C-alpha cells in the first residue's frame, strides 16, 4: 500500500556496469510525487542508463523503485520511422499494456487516443503515416503514446532534442499539465535553459550523482563544473556549455 | 490451351500452394519489417544437414529431420543475436556456413549419395503429397493463430523495442517465437517451392504491398492475398506455358513487385508536380 508521502521515485546505491565499464555508480536520491525532475549531465554521464535502471530493463545493483505505473518515452533513435503506422496508431500502442497485450483497442481507447492527439496538437495528423510526420510531430506522437499509458511516473529520455521550438513548447505544456494532475515527471535533457525553466528538481550526473536539488542549488558554477569539467565556460556567474555543439546555451 | 486445368494433381497443387502462401505472406511482413530477409533465405538452406540425415535414416523422414535442423538453426541465431556486437546477420552467416559444412560432411560420411538438389532448392508443387498438404494447412492455421494473438505485441516491439520492454512487450520471447515460426513455415513450404523460392515468397509479396500501404493491418491482409494470388496464378501460368511452376511463381511475384515500385515512383512524381 502506498502513502501520499512516499517518494514517487527512489534510488539507493544504484550502480550499473556494462562489461568492464561503469555507467552509474552508487546513485541515491528520492523524488516526491508530482515533481518535475530534470536529469542533466554531459554525454555518457549515465542519464539514459539511470532511466533504464529505474524501469528495470538493465541489470543493476542497489535498489530502484517507482511508486505507481511507469510510462516511458525513450530516445527516438531506435525507432524505424518507416514502420507502417499512423499517428493515431502510435498513440494507441500506449493502450496495449493496459489491455494485456492481446485485446485490441476498443472504441473508448480510440476516443482517448484522439483526445491525447488533441493535447499534443496532432488532431489533424491522426491518420498521417509516422514516416510523413516532422521530427517534432513524431516526438509529440511518442509523448502521446506515453500519455496513453496513463502512468503515474513519466520517464522521458531527451524528448526535446532535435525538434522545433513549437513542438518543444507543446510537449513541455503537456508534461506540466500531467504533473499538475499528480504525475511525477523525470526528463533527461542537455538543455539547461529548459531545465531551469520547467523543472523543480534537478539531478546532475557524471556517472555518479554530482548534485541533486533545486535549480538554485544545482546551477552554481562550481557544481556544474564538477559534472562538465573543462567543457564548461563560466561567464559572470552564469555558464555556457561547450560539450555539445547543438546544445549551446546560457542557463540563466 | 486451358485443357487439363481441372486435373486432380493441379487442384492439389493449387490447394498446397495456397496453404503454403498464407503463412509465408503473413510472416513475410515481419521478416521485412525486422530486416530478417537474410535469415529467411538462410533457414531454408540450413535444412541441408537435416535433409541428409533424413535421407540416411528413412525411419526419421525428411520433414522431421529438416524441421529439427531449421529449429536448431533458429535457436542458435536467436541466442547468438542477443549479443549486439553480433547482430545484423553475422550470426546467421556463421550458422549458415556451419550448416552447409555439416551437411557436406554428413553427405559423405553417411554415404547418402546424391540428393535431388534441384528439388531441394525449387521444390515441386505438382508432386506434393497429402501429408505435405496437411502440414501446410496446420502451419497456416498455427501462423494465423499466433500472429492474431500476438499482433499488438509484435507490432509494438517491432516499432520500438526500447519502449515495449518495460511495458511488458517481451521482445526476446517474441523474437524467438517469430524466427521459429518462420523456420516451420519454410520447412513446410520446402516440398512445394523449395528453399530458395520459400525465401522469395516470404519477402517479395510483403515488399510489394509495403510500397503501396502505410498501415500494418492492410499490409498483412494484402500480403497474404497477394501471396496466394501469385502462387495460384504462377501455378496455372506454368501449366499453360509448360514451364516449372516454382520459377513462374517467383517471376510473377518479381514482375508484380516491379509494377508496384514503378507505380509508387510515378505517384511520387505526380504528387511533386501537383505540389509545384
């Protein structure tokens, strides 16, 4: 039985290794319900691995637990965009786990999927093949699939990377609405500006947990420097990331 | 010209061909969507050591020995491809080379003599037995049942394995079941179309439909229908032209694919013109 004060996400001594390489080491944190957490860190810091460990899809030591049902938006790199499915079909896939993977979605599932398509601004693209959608529209459809799972904890792996600004805004507004409705959001991102704007908790990783807390606690040059090292250029108390050419922002 | 089209042997051939075409058309969609075309080709050829053993031990029979070889091959590939460093057909290639080498060694050491290679490769749909037809019917029913019961899972894991895994998609079990089903369908198709044409019928009708549709359910239905039509049309055409049926079926499927691809290209050009 769960209680209202029980953390929505809890990791204790979480470590993950792949062959001889340590991807995550001794990570411990808790996230309260209805929080919007940003997971930050340079490339290879273990952000994706943390989400996979929380979901239980990688072997790990220590403990990881989610209170309630998870919903997931992985990075879209593993998807075959030419798969024969339209936007409505993608969102309907989110209903399959709820239906036990054998029953076909019914009228109510379709109604709910169309409602979700409206939330992510794709009502007119419902029957458009996934392959014909723009990158931003595809990402919105994938977020819609996670919404259709009706999870209590949404884990999103770089949902804002490589997509247009309007799509980013639609996704963030949708996630914020979900958070207000009581869900817990955990989102990895390279975008410190977006993270500072929308997240109320931050986890800064570099294979181990460098810092956890609010924006003001984590966005300090000496703290960021411990994660990003020489890849960080500090300007007047702010910071500019240099580690990744397509994520080059001032976090203030 | 159409004389003899109602002959019992031809009726049996049409029934056998249609029953073989159903699972090949259905499974072909997932073979295509999961990049398993090389496996589909290899699994038929990899029955070679099983067929040698079947010929050496008449009590075992070619079907059981070929099925055992194909399932062993599928299991090896399923286990081997769990290592991402070996994915992309490397395990299939290694296993195929091993199966061919083993078959060659067994052929000599068991003193089987010469096998009817042409029949192994191309089959003989006009010479199928009642047992072959019954096995094809059972395989068609099994494939329709399995795909029907697991389609949401298969679709979701094929589209996005990373998402499906924590949601309960059981990707690895699905992978193993799918390659095993492909192996069974190919082995059941061997007497009628042989190993090479079974692979062609797995891939070509599905590829033809794929260029014309953007949704999975119509793709599955149309691939089955096209596979059956091409099989039946090829058998009748072969009878009329007095040519080997397997070759005519494969040629017909290739011509239809070419027409579909040309149609798609023309539609694309027309859409560009309209947009301008």
